[in-house]
C-alpha cells in the first residue's frame, strides 16, 4: 500500500432500503493512525456506513477501499480473511455470557488459531492489563458493570492485533465518569498500537476526546468534517444545532448521573 494512501476511503457511497435513501453520496477518508468520529441524528446512516466498511453491506453505488482493496468486490473466503484486520467494540460489549472474562478475550485467538496456547495466554493477560481488568479474568460477564463489560469487549477486539478499530456508540448507557474512562482507554490503545479507527457516537464530549476529526452525517451526506475545535466553531445550522443539543443533553445526564440509552 502506498504510505500516502488513506487506510479507509469511502467514495460516493449510496444505499437505500426500499424507497428510503439512507446514504446519498458519502465521501470520507481516514488516514493511518487517525481516529474519526461520525456523528448525526438517529437514522442518519452512521451504522450503515461502518457496515459497508467491514463488508456487511454492499453499496447500491460507490466504492469503499480499505488498504487499497475494494471491499464491495469481496465475497466468501476473501471477505472472511479481509475482516481479520478489523476489531469492533459493540454497544453492549457483546460478550459470551457462558464464558469467563479470560475465555471471552481468548475466543478470537483460539477460533482463528492465531497463536499457540502459551502465546494466547500472554496475549490475553496483556490485553487485560491494557484495559485495567487484570484481576477480573475468572469473573463471568453477569458479575460485571456496564463499563467493565465495555472494557472486556475492547480487550477482546484488540486481542488479534487489528490495524483498524470500529466503535459502535462506545459510551452509550454509561455515566459520564465511566464514559470518560472508556474514552481514555480508546485513546491509549490508539496511541499504543497506531490503530486506525472510526467511531459512531451521539456523545459529543466523547467525540471531542477521542477523535482527530469529526464528520457529521445529515440527509445521507457528510456536511461537515473537521477537528473538534473546527466542529465547535462551525456555523452550519444543522451542525451547530446538533452539537449544542447533544452537549446540553450530556450536561443534564452528568448532573443526574444517569442516561437513558
């Protein structure tokens, strides 16, 4: 891959479901080691966008290139192999309730047969230490708080050593203090491993903390992309109103100590 080439390049992405056009020409580039947050109202197409990046959906029009590979041309075994370069943190952590914390993190390493048992054990312990969960390896997911489940989910996503991370609302449902801890872990892992990442979020404070750039989806297109400071200063009405509304909402959540996810 050309070192100057973006790791992820989305060009003219369009997607409809029936008569509803969700994406109407999305263009986005993410460079190596860069963290980009995608914001926008519910139903604006944030999740649909990252599902195209990982090949879970095929575009009606447009192309998605990852490390120079056109994702929409892959199928079957090629697509399975392609997805190994990704890690993903889901909203609820998506842990296996019947497995311990240790076994949840070891699962992708064992399933993909990425390394011998001794190396797997060392990698699991490294990832537990990275997310500050070293003493919890034998616990079951049911005994963990929401924030702890997110930490274990992050450790599991990082265990195979992906070079791209996708985060789906990583702080949704968490109080502001725990959300800040998750944000700090995301930044720590990004900087430690030079992981390229896309985060979809409603949480503006989280976006400001973790993203180098923030992109806003509105009516199927990205209408603004810039640094956190540029986003705060943006005078496009749809952007400024969304940012002000979500920031005010999070301030209310912070005072009440609870958020209805």
